[in-house]
C-alpha cells in the first residue's frame, strides 16, 4: 500500500486512491483559506493544486486545461490538481501558499483536528 507524506506526516492509502479524497478523509486541510470556490473534485477550480513527487497517474485533459490557465503555469509549473491525481506508489505532497496553491513559499501544516 502506498505511503503519502504531507506536512511531515505519513499516511497509508490504497493504490489508485484519489489524492484529494484521501487527504480530506485524513483531515488534512487541502485548501488555503476559506475556499469560496471549490469544484468538489471535478478539476475546474484549481484550488487543490499541490506539488507531487513519486508515482501517480498521468495528467488528463481537464487537469491540463485548468493548469494551463492563470494563475497556474501549466503542468510544467510543477503543480498537479489533487482531485485528478491517483496515487500509484509512495509520494510526497507539498502545498504552496496562495489561494490556488500557486505561491513560491510552502504552506505551513493545515491539519484539522
């Protein structure tokens, strides 16, 4: 079973798990600030953007389109939409500052109690 590391904590998930759904189930606050805009996992809002290192699914059409729009810088900008990512192996996830996670600075831990 793959290990997901985020905010210095390790979580174990099923192979093929949707990253957004899994992190929310673990009470990891995936969104920066009050998410007035949230597409609930359809890949259209871009607020769940994270950097992912490790084995995950390839980006699909909706994700490429959304990340190609400002403030994101496309797939080559180093971000993925957690709602579109399937975990296929051990990964490290980093959330950056900014409403869309587009900032240059790493977001401090956002783990809900």
